C-alpha cells in the first residue's frame, strides 16, 4: 500500500503557517482546524519546518507565556522528515515509530502536497484489514 492510497481516503488539505506568525496565531489555527500539527511554510509549497502542540507545551514550560508572542520559527522543528506519494505505508509507519514523530508532510518535486499522521495510517490499515477479512469470509462461505 502506498501513501497515495491513504491520501485518497483522507484528502490532501494541508494547513500551513508562516514562520513569522506568532505562536498565539499558531494555537488559533490548531484549535480552528482541530489538528495537532502544522507545516511551517514561507509559501509556494515550501516545507520550512513543522510545529506541533507538544512543541508549544514544551516551550511554554521552559520559557513561559512570552513564547506566545514569539515567532513560530523559534519553536518549530526545522529538520522535517518528509515522504512521497509513492512511498510504502508500512515503511513510513516504521520510520514514524522509530523517529517518534506523528505527522509527516508529503511532497512532490520538493513541494508540499499533503500531510499524513500516524492516525491516518492506522485508519487505512484497519480499512485494509477489514476488506481482507470480508474477502476471506466471502471465499469461505462460497
């Protein structure tokens, strides 16, 4: 199974935030879209970083409320692990587990096209297993 299979079910909508946006603005985006992470992009499909709720919480703990007025670029992860639409889902799931990351931007020709979460991958795997079970049950009852 490929990442493109996950995207067919999930869709390709991606919420991004500019590096100079404030952490407070980031929190508003996360709440509005009910998501846990946002790709940081200066525009034109670039992936300049990624920032999650955990990043905010950790910086609030270490730096206090002042972090809310600071730029997203100050708390984002700049070295972003990305994948392509033709990458294998099981391999990506293993990499996400090993790297302890929950969100991976999907790129085509170096440009952002989507994002997948570990939850998206688990949902797709459950769908695949259910379809396989249904096929086996149909075969057995023939």
